[in-house]
C-alpha cells in the first residue's frame, strides 16, 4: 500500500504580531498555494526518497524546517535530525493531522531571519505592471545592512557592466541550496565585484594584484558587452566579430572587435562596449603606472598596437600638420636601426649629431645640437628626437638641456623611452625635462617594460590635446591584444607587485656589475665606467683585439649564442652600416671611433640571479684561451 504524502506549509509571523484571522500563521502566498495544491507538492527538484511522478517513501515523523524562501517538501523528503520551525502552528492540507514544530536551533533561526531580510531588501521582480501606490524598495549596493557609499563613478561605462549573479539570483538560489551555503558564495562573489568596482571608480592600477579568477571574471563580463556575444544577435555587416576557430576566440577572451574606430584609435565602438571599456581602462591604468614610475606630470597616454619604431613615426606624422615647412629631425646618435628608420619612414631627413666621449661614457653634445638648429633654421626642424634607455657605454641624453633648447627655439621634443619605464632615473629625466623646458611626447615599449608579447607601445605626454591628436592620426581600428595583455599583467601584478619588480631589477643591476667586475679582473679586462646608464653595462674586450682584426671578438659573440646566452652583444671596432642613405662608421658602438671593443649585458626587468650567475659562468668558459682555440678549429 503506497504511503500518503502529507504536504505541510510553514509560515511565520514577526515577533509580537498575531496571525490574521482564519489562518494560524498568515495567508499563504499564491506561489505556495499552487505548491500546496500540486500533486506531491514538492516543488521543482525531486527530493530524497521521492521518485518521478510524486511518489514518496515512508513518512518521516519529523517534518523539515522550511521557512519562507525554500521549496515545499514532503515529510518523506526530510532528512533525519532536520531542524524544525516553531514560529507558529503548521498549515496542513485538508485531511492531514495537525502538527506543531519545536523551536529551531539558533544558527538555523539566524539563517531564516537573514533570508527574510534579503527578500525584503531585494523582492522578486513582478511579471506585471507595478500597482499604483505600491513603491518598490530601492536596491542597495552596500554590504549587509549598510547603505551604499556615495561615490561618483570615474568612468561613464560603469553602469553598463553586467553582474551575472545579482542579489535576486542569490535569493532564488536559496530555494535550491542551503541559505547558509548560498550566503557564503554570495560573500565570495562580492569580494570579486568589490575589486572590479574599485577599478571602475578609480581607473588606477590596484595596489594588490588580482587573482586569475577575478581577472577572468572581469574579462568575461566585458566580452558579454560586445555584440558578437549577444544572445540572438544577427550580424549582416562585413565586420561582425566572426571567428572561425574557437581556440582563437578563447585566446582573445571573445573580445574580437578590437579597439577604436576608423577615425580614432581611442574612439568608442557602439557595438563593442566591452572592448571600448577595456581600451579606456587600459589607458587609465597604464597612465597611473607611468606616474608611479616617476613621470608624475604625465597628463595622458594610450596603448598603440605597434612597436616603438612605428609609434615614433606616428608622432612625427602628427607633427607634420603643425610644422608643414619642416624637413629635418635633429637626432643625437644612437646605433639602433628602428629609431633611424622611424624618421625616414615618416618622410624626414635625420640630422645625426655625434656624441662626445667623457671618460668611458658617450654623452650628448648639446652645443652641436644647438648649432644644427641654428644652421638649419628652427622652422625647418620638425623636432629634436632624443633617447633615454640605451646600451652602454652610451648613456641617456641630457634631456633637461635638450628640453630647454626646444623651449628656447619653439621646437617640439620627442623622447624615445623604449625601456626606460623600468628605470627611475630615465623617468626622472623626462619629468625634469618637462618641468624646465619642453617634452611633447615620450614613447615606451610594452614588452621591454611590462613583460608581455612584442607588438605594443605606449605614447604619453604632458599635453592631453596633443596626445589625443596623435591617437586620431592612427588610420582605422586596431588590435586589442596589446591592451588586453598589459591590462591582464598589471591587474595580476598590482602596483605593489610592479614596484617590487623594479626594486629587484635595481638589485640585479648591482649584482651583475659585481659579477662582471670579478670576471673582467680575472681575464685582464675591466667593466667600463658608465654611472649614468642605469640598465646596461659594458666589459672591455681589449685582450681579444688583434692587429686590426675583429675575428676573435665576433667569435666570442657566436660562442655565447651557441651556449644559449641571449641578449649579450659583442661590439667590434670599425664596423660600417648604411641606413637610409646615411653611413654610420663604428656602427653599434654609437661613435665613429670608440677606443676599445666591448661586450654589453643589461639588467632589465624580470632578470633573475640565476640568469646572471649562468651568464657569467658561460662567459668565463668562453673567454678562456682553450675555448677560443677550440672554436677556431
């Protein structure tokens, strides 16, 4: 004989109030009446001991505690020892025996009270129109029982960022899972959302890095705001974010539309709100990091999906409209091809100013720069193109003196700061140059300073209008990959993590200097004295120089490469190179006649102690006479 399911409805009255007349504990809701009248009355999910179709097992003498938020259960679905509700008599179906429940444990009562408060604060949405005269309680974004903080959002996109598991969904989840478990998950979710909210409000790099789960949650939320991820979207244009490979889509977090529009790389795309927000946030976070690194007066910046050379060309092309009669760019020499080709590509003639030798250092000849400006005429000079980060024995240009010259002759000043963000000295030079003279823009590489894949740069400056003019010069839309990479990196590191990397780099510079010094002394060489270069070091190779023969010097470079020592540069004497019609003598040494051949090594951001130790060990083995003989044979 099948057991009869007794369906009970548990309700409660607030303390000190009596139940309405005719009902022992208040009138049941419409939803509960439907559940009460339904066969089996067990709600959506089958309960333990119940089979499909509403059949239940033997009745449990102890009814479950079910407050106002959970689904109705039959006695057979209750587990043994379940807590019970004693806020009033129980409502039974017709023909059922009256039952009275004892008082629940304290922790259950607290969870039930919390559920009631949550339903009062966040009532379910009504399917019909709101009844006139019945005001819906306002939603509150603060914590439990706290009013929301009054903040003015820094970014207008804040209101468009969706929240998948909102309080209403969590309240509905309490009908399926224990309210205490749902409450714990809700609190964990709010921890992630709090970090995202701070980013949207402040637009700054967080002090403490985010976990990967928070970063991925944020990126997924952004992707859902792009039209290619809309449910039911119908795209009939030629560029609708279609991707043939799901692997490619996952690689880009389904942010397919890129950044910018055809007229401005910084413009907002109407059908890609998420990608546009990504672009704006990345520029804001990067600007904050540039200020933290030393250029506190920077007014604006943007990430461009080109490396340093092409980004410099974009700056030169922007200046063309301001100085239509200009033909030349005055450039203190640095032997790096992309810097030179950036000027030639933009259609200008580089005027190379040789450096002067001061001790072991190659420094800017400021007087020669001024003579060139006077000889060419200020109106025919597009700009002065200076450099901060470089290979020793060349050192950063005298940025302050050059900035003063540019202000004096009203000539723009563009600074190549390729990997200078990691050096507080390079950043200080730029800040001081803008303070005492003129610095129009400075360009830095993403991969060299932030350890992301090659292909992006930051164009920054002290005049927001000019930086915006440069961004508008970029033709067409652009890839969002560099922006995505650097944003993920900085959110993961946090400002504290990035500053820690910079501090470690300084320690590695000192360590590399000591190790190279010991190695040089052991082989009769010396580390060149270049105190004004904060990143790169150079060790003389005088002992490998024969009678005008650079064979042994170049051979050392080959030996290091085959022993997997990357980044070290061996510089022979007398090499010539022609670029854009200009012949450089002593190419790679930044001088026509540097006195000694040398080897370069740099302590850049991310280098480790193990890298330094292993490099010095392999360099030591290569410098031994037996190694040179073996290599020659």
